[in-house]
């Protein structure tokens, strides 16, 4: 009776063991992996380049005297904004005023002589018609009148030149901008077209920023433009200050140099920008 009971219990134990092993394998299977799906499409991409640069004024004018003289007055405040034609210095002009007065007197004398010769020529013509004077006398009177007319023209030109020289005694600003420090003071002797400027005026609105770019990078850019892989549009420029902050006004590329520095192998270009206030 014991042998049959053993044959019945063995399959039952085997089935329980197989069921237990199957449940462990199902529990150890990893979850499905997460998959990221990306859709590729072509679109224009803006390329940026960061280039070092230095600001330069839009216009620079060095103020120099055009006549000799002693500085009588300084008519501006250093560091202030000046306008074109604004007086900056006044030189002593007594000698130039005297020259102008002398030129005026010479003109008046020439005009008086012209009137006298005009009357003489008219009388000579009337007398020549009745053969009261010779033809030679008539021609001399007419020639004297024409010479007097020429003398008046010379006197007027001399007066204009004297007025120009007198005007040079008041030195004015050639451009709008901000003026720097004066290199002379009241009482200083200055000479015409001297090497040292009296002051410098700089126009900072708009302002230029000189940039440098390597020749190899510039060549690569031009090849890409020629191949059509890049499109040439108006180039906007974002200006970063020395501390990394962004300048409030954008700039535009003004021009690019055609030559390359043989020592540094860089090419120059410049952009322009407006400034927040008039300078």
C-alpha cells in the first residue's frame, strides 16, 4: 500500500516547483525602454562670430590757427559739446583790423580815381567828335579809365583778403562734436598751421567700431557665399562692452577691408552704431 502513495505525491511536488520558478522569471523582466523620437527638418541658421574691436570717432578734427597771434580768450568749456562754426578761441586782432581799415581806404581811393577817369574819358570822347583833341589824347583817357576800373577790382580783392585774415583771428569749430582739453592758455603765442593742435573735436554719433578677423576665416566665409551655402544679408552687430554687458544700440557692418596685414594675417572691418545721446 505504501508504494502507490509515493507515485502520486512526486508529480504534485514537481508541478509546484515549476510554478514557483515561472513566477520568479516574470518578476525579473525589465520594463520597456523609453524611446525619444526626433523629427529632422532643414531651416536657415544664423552664424555668429565674436570679434575683438575698438571704438573710433566718426569724425576727428584737430583745431589749428590759420594766422599768427596771441590767445586773448578761450571761448569754450573743456569736455563740452560744440557745434560747427562755434567760436573756440579769440586771438588779438588789432593788426588785422588795421590791415582791413587800410584795404578799405585803398578801395575808396581807387573808386574815386575811377570816377575821375570816367568823367575824363567822357569829355575826351565829346571833344574828339569835334576834333578838339587828338585821337591819341582820347585813347589815353579811355585807357586811364579802364586801368582805374582794374584798380578798383584789385582793391576790392585786397579788402576781401584782409577780412578773411581778420576772421581767422577768431578760431571756430570745424565740426559738431565733443571737444577735449585745450593745449594752450590765455596769452600763449600760436602760429599759422602749427604742428600741435589747440584742441581736438570728436564726433561720436554715429560711432565706428574697428574689428579684426583672421584671413583664413574671411576666406572660408567668402567661399561659402560663392558656393551658395550661405546667404549674404544685412549683417546685424551686437556690441558687447568691456565688462560683457550688451550695448543698448545695435550696429551694422559698414565695410570690410580688401587688404590683409602681412604681419598678423588679419583683415579689418568696421561697423557703425548710434549712441544714446548726442556726443
